[in-house]
C-alpha cells in the first residue's frame, strides 16, 4: 500500500490521527522522516537539508495554529563528515531562529543512505483542525505555490551536464529553503475554521480538507498565487498552474475562514494571504473553474 492507504489504515487504530500534528494537553507534537533518495535531489547542500527537514516539522506546528517551542533531529549517514554535519546543524538552527524557536539537538546513527527524522513541538490551547470548514467560508493560501517544483527543475538543470552549474545550484537551494508559517498560523488560528499545510500539494490538501469537513470547494485558478520561479521554468501557464497545485512540498497554509475575517488576519501578519475560492455544502464536488479538481499530489511510497 502507498502512504495514504497506510494512513487510512492507521486512522482506524489511532483516535487522534488525521491532523498535521497531535495535540495533548496543549502540547503539539509532530514528526517527519526524509531520505536522500526521495527528498534531497543531487546538489542539495547539508545546510539546506537541515533547514528543510526541520522546517517540514515546524510547518505542521504552524498548521495547528500553535507557537513553536523546539525541534530535534535524528541524523543518519554512511559516514559523519565534519563539514556536512556542521552545515546541517546550522541550517536546522537558522530555520528555528527564523520562527523564534530553538533547535536543541537530537541523535546520530549510521545508515547506508542519508536520512533525517525530525520532531517539532509547540503549544496552543485552541488548535485548528482539518475538520470545521463551513459553507460560505472562503478558502485561502499563504505565500506562493510551486517553489519546490521550480527548485527541482533547477537542481536537474544544474547537475545534468558535464560540469555542475553553481549558479543554478545556488538558486535551487535557495528555493528549497522556506519559511515555516508559524506567525501566519498564529494570526489565522482565532478565526480559522479548518487548516493544514500544503506539503502534499494544493489539490490534495483540498481533498483532505473536504473529506475531514464533509464539504465541497469551488476554486478559481486565476486567484491561485503561483510563484514567479515556476513561471520561469514552465513552458505554459497551464503547466505553471499544474506545478503550483499538484507538485506539493511547498509548506504553505491552506485555510478556511469567514470572508469578513480576511482583511484583519492579513493585517496581522506580513505573509500574503490569497483568497482562492469558497466552501460549498456537503455533497458538492471540488472544482477549479467549474471543472473537477483531481486528487493529485505528493505521496510517499
């Protein structure tokens, strides 16, 4: 079975499964595992790997509307290279500092493939879940979508030649580093009715929210904020839209909230908030420009 089938299986065994993170007495806990073969393209620096691995878990904390408290990582590799290990820790530390939290260490182990398991914790007395979207709410996303898709293209262009293009490689690593939306999640939490991060892609996230909230969505493609970097690597506007909605690994927030709350929330954070559609009654489909939006996105396994 693939990752989604496995998660459905486990949801029947674990009552608290189904959100971006678990909440226990005001404590938010989440964990992730990333592998060199599937998550870090050739050319990814260890600094970027540290940033991205920890950032992925911090994004789950953000999706619950929680304040980040700390993060740890288990680092495994065939050998411990001094420069690589220090670069990883610096990346992990820097992304934590970006959201006013602390990287507090972790564990080391040997493994035949570079692998990182990360855990982030946070606090909130009022977590935002995936369930709760209400008909009449608007659907919003933070930031822009498609940065990771553009990064992957730059990684491939930089290394698919006799001599590595350092300029393209630097651009790829820059795009692969993202800001976890902790502040935006905190600003959205008091008014949000449902929220999750877009790590699996916008299209798949909407299907997951619809399933959890028992609702439909009507999305307008022209309102989806596609990152400029995607338009630089895509051949057409349709390709840019597809990369921005289905590739995933962007770690933005997808949220539903009352329409009259948008301006107040947008003013409370310096992260852009784009209204991309509306919530429909149960029984309605998920559409984009009146066409069915397929459940496509990032899946492990």
